[in-house]
């Protein structure tokens, strides 16, 4: 029935979308592809349910469930946009501090050279990676707990409300 055809696959897509929290913030294509593919698959599931359900003038419990699942997948995508934004802001700040330190060193030298030593080159090269791990990682750590927790709570409430004998 509806549980094996629509509810379980839709729930699995949401859980799979949560897996993106464990991917590093620098894995942009993987994280975006995972969220968008799951969202599009959820659209297909919703469309299939709409074709099979009787045509009524109100929203059914199954439609509500599938749309809320789609909303959770969109929240995963929005969370990644926040991670990417924090990473860019942190990158600018870290690189600005690096350049200030480098310019200060150049000003202190009698004959300033614009060449960087190996340590400075490594600092500049790894600037991007360090920032993404620090700034974006905090948002991911919160999202790893918050979104799956909210999804679990939603499922508990949904099935308690709609699976009781009193509900008509």
C-alpha cells in the first residue's frame, strides 16, 4: 500500500539527505547533488501519490507527509548554503589576517622582498581548507543533531495523530 510505495521511500530520501552533514564543506558538488537529487526524487514520489489518490478538495495526510519530507530536504540544502556562506566569510577574514601579517613583515625588513617562505606559502594554500573546516563545521555539527531530531519528532507526532483509531 501507501506505506511501502510512498512513506518509506520518502523517509529514506530524507535520511539520505541528512548524510550530507558528514561530507566536508569543501565537497560542494557532492552536497548539492545529494540534496537536489533527493528533492527531485521526492517530487516524483509526490506526483505518483497525487496520480493514485482520489481527487479531493483538501490535502490528504499522505500529501502532507510527502510535502513535509520535501521541506526537510530543502532545509538540508539551505543548511549547506549557510555553511558555504560562513566558509566564504571566514576565508576572507583569515586571508585578510594573513596578508596583514605578511605586509607587516615586509615593512620591517630593510630590503623587502615579495617572495614568501615555504611556511607562508603553505599558510596561504591551506587558508581555504582550514576556514571551511572551522566555520562551516560548526553549522554542520548543529545540523547533525537538530534536523534529524526534528524529523524524528515530526514522524512520532505524525504517526501518533494519523494512526490512532479516533482519527477519521
